């Protein structure tokens, strides 16, 4: 494994993650995380994978992640302006 202790699968499922877990020596304390999972919404699965990386000590730039997935929404200053502002 050349000193690699964290594996992140970028494929459409966790198949390679499961195979890598079986092939890795349990004494190496290696973690494996799939990015996308079957029957899980992609944003939720990606956030879960990044959170798992973070919990296991891998640095995650949360500012960059939130900057690309959210954006500020201008709300009306007066409740009765009769303008639609929700998408």
C-alpha cells in the first residue's frame, strides 16, 4: 500500500471499497470510504464520505465544499411585498 492509509472510491458504488477492505491487512489500520452509494442521494452520500474522512483524520476543506454546494439567497425585507423569491 506504500504508506497509504485512506482510500476514497470515486465510483458509482461501493464495490471496489468492499474488495479493497478484504484485500487489506487489518493490522495496517487502513480506512476505505465509498463516495456514492446505491439508493442514496448523491449530495448526502458525498457529505457522508467527506465526514467519514474527516472523522478518521483526513483534512477536508469544508469551506470549499460548502461554497460550491450552497449559495446565499436574497430574502425580501418586508413580508408583504408580494414578490416570489423561492425557487
